[in-house]
């Protein structure tokens, strides 16, 4: 087991001057495995948190209004989450790096000599866990590690194969993910009485194991429900995580689809901590449930139509629109269809956001991919996504209650999958679920490394509110 005591001294110093920080970060770039890099990053985080606590334990981060309590806790700063921060205007930043920064800096398929050019989700995982941009060699090593751990135990294959084809793929995904906890390193270590300071290490092992296996779980479900791919989990040790995922799904011959999946999965990985899936994994993990159970719960949250399932809902909505006004609809017809959706009391899926107040940079990244890819640019659904994204903000903007009329990532993501032949929309949230583990699981590792306690906010009854607000 990897103990913190093996961390080089330079990384352990609390107030190391800038040169030493640079040396520490240099050593992370030389770490041969992600676990070594994480072990080096953790003591710095621990010291920074200790310093904050020592100085600011009683400093206020804002007050709580009744609106916060009744309004889904919007805007309350009540969680520690290291991987990414979401700014209402600028969108997501992963350890300070925007999506375009990541596209420039993170090792891509091309950098690893693979077919394609998009950044690799492994690179994003490394960044999310360590705060560092990995080298191509480090990513290559991580890909190989994930490939070596990617095969499912036969009992999980049997569980998946026993599900009725009519059971929603997200329910199957969450159930199979929970079942993987049979072999949890964290659970086994906890039962043996592992020390609190070491919790992060088996949590890390489980997290890598799960990230490695999620593509095989997803592909088996895809095969059983939709008959595509071969369901056989032939994992090539020389391929990246998504190269293997694409093969298992049956799209491996399409460089375009494989590269699209890489981009899709890299940018859906983390969206700070307060969204339903991320927060759920954090909450469940805070009870020391292992990463398989915590992430299974996250998937069940992702399966809600106001969250991840919106990518399925968008396609359902588009299909309804095409049936109603045709594929070559005019701007006026689309405007009327949007107005009718609002008038019927339904939401327009793929639009709006609880935090963002500008178009989602993830939507922009996918749009850019479509514009730069000749085989996608003129696909009817892709064209319609772009057309609606210009009209919907005007229509939604007329409502005085909708705070963000702009497209979010779900408005665009299904169109690319459809264009490449994955037309089975009830599988789209599963693809999102393969991705969200890149952010949720590193947070579990960090939460344990930083010794964060069980979550237990205070709830209030109407009577208690009446009394305290008198
Ligand atoms: N269509 C219609 N009405 C919308 C809307 C939309 N796209 N977005 C917000 N509204 C409505 C809300 O339902 C709410 O109405 P009520 O007051 O009647 O309940 C009102 O506008 C105010 O909502 P808000 O403060 O602007 O947004 P919220 O923070 O409450 O909700 C979200 C955010 C994403 C749930 C909401 O915008 C929505 O339902 N969008 C459509 C579903 C969707 O795309 N979800 C995916 C989000 C990204 C993700 O998690 O994957």
C-alpha cells in the first residue's frame, strides 16, 4: 500500500518558497504513476487546508437567507471540491484551465500516436487529481493501467445479462456499478481497520478500478439492450480508454466517433461539486461508502431529466419537433414550437442552468467540433441544433423567470452521437455517466486525504422557521 510517509520531503513542507513549489511540481511531472503523483500532491493540499483552518475557521463566507434554504441551496458555499470551479460567466475551469486551455495543453490522441487529435480523458483525469498537466508518457502509462483493469468479473457480466432489455440503461448502469463493490479495496481495508490517514490510498485504487471498468459495463448494457458492439470486452492494452470503449461499442472503425467520444468524455468529467451527481457521490462517500457505492448513487442522480437525462430529453424533444414541423423548419416555425413547449408547462431541455449565466463552454466545444468536422457539419440534426441554439435564447429570454436562456452541454451532445450512428437516445446518459467519474471519484480521494467529515447539514421544519424568523 502507498503510504504518505514515502512522499519526498520537498512536497511535505508547509510554507515552501516558490522555488520549492516549482521543484515539487517538477517531481510530479516525473512521477511514473498517477498514484505517485497524487501522493505527492496530497501533503501540499493538507498543509494549505490546515493553514486556512488555523486562520479562518470563524470567518464568514456569506449569510444564509430563507431563499437559499427553499431554493435548492443555490449559491451557498458549503462544499470543498478541488477539481474544478464553475464561474457563472466564464463557465468551467479545471484547476484554473478553461476548456480551450485544456484542448491546447492536455496530451491528445495525436500526442500519443493514436488515430485522432482530441485530448484524452486520461489527461483530464490526471489534471483533476493532481492539478498538473501530465506528460504524454504519464498518460500512456495511465492508459495501459486502465486497460489492464478494464475487464469485468464474470458475476457482474451475469448480473447485467439478467436485466430485462426494457430496464432503463441508467438503472442497469447504477446497479452494475454498485455490484462491483464486491471487490472494493476500501471496504476490505476498512474492515481490517485501516488508519484514517491511509483511507485515500484504497479509495484511489477503487476509483481507478471503477474508471477502468465503466466502459465495459456501459458497452455490455449497450450490446444487451441495443444489439450493437459485441459485448465481449476485447481490451487492447495499447489503446487508450476511449479507443477501447469505442471498439466495445462497435464504433472502433470510426476515427471520428472515437475522437468525438474522447472530447465528450473529457469535457463532461467535472462541473464543480454542487451538481446533483457530483454532490451525491460526495455525500454518500462522506459516510465512508466505497467508491463503487458512492458513484452508483451519483449515476442515479445523473439519471434525472433536469440533470444528465436532459441529453436524452433533448433528442426526444427534437424528434417531436421534426415530426410536428419537419426537418427543414423555418426560424418562425421553430420559434412557435419553442413557445408552445413553454406554454404547455414543460421545460425546453438543453437550455438553462442553475449556475451558468452565459452559453455553456462545453456546448461551444462540441459546436466547434461539429463545425470543424465535414462529415458532421451538414447532418440535419447537427444543423438543427445550431439553428435552435440561435432562436431558443431569444424565446426563453422573453420569460422573466428563466435566469439563463442559453444552451447547456446537453443541447449539443446527442446530435454528434446520432450523426455517428448511435441513435439509441436512452443510452446517451450512460455515456455521460462514463465521464462524470473522472471528476466525482478524484473528489472522493481528496475528501479522504483531507479527512473531511460525514456531511450533515441542518434541516428545518416550517414551524422551526416560523419561530426562528419571528
Ligand atoms: N425551459 C423552461 N423553463 C425553464 C428552463 C427551460 N429550459 N430553465 C429554467 N426554467 C424555469 C424553471 O423551471 C423555473 O420555473 P418555476 O419557477 O416555475 O419552477 C424558472 O425557470 C427559474 O429557473 P432557473 O432559476 O432559471 O433555473 P434552475 O436553477 O431552477 O434550474 C435547470 C436549472 C437546468 C434545472 C433548468 O434550467 C432546466 O430545467 N433546464 C432544462 C433541463 C436541462 O437542460 N437540464 C440539464 C442541465 C445541465 C446538466 O445538469 O446536465
